[in-house]
C-alpha cells in the first residue's frame, strides 16, 4: 500500500551542490507549499515531479497550477 501511495505522490527535490534532497507530498497544493518553503530557506534549485513523472521548476509548477484553477 505504501508503494502505491509513493507512486501517486509529488516529489519535491532540492538540488544542492552536494546532492539532491527529496520529500514527497500527496497533493499538488501540498507540493507547491513545500516547494515554496524550501525555496525561501535556500538558494538551491527546487524541482517538483508530478505522479506522471513530469518535472517542473518551482515557478513553472506554480504557473501550471494557477492555470488549472482559472480554466
């Protein structure tokens, strides 16, 4: 069951000079919030990967979510 949840979650990755640090969240909104939190705490790159395996820069992910909510 845990494996299935991981497959349908969003992965937020902080790409640092010493390696990638990743956390998972269950929804796009949670992923966006965590991505923004990480971005305010670091100058490193934040990438969000959706359940379908598509990766987005934080700003692109945020823009994509706001387009979804206005459509």
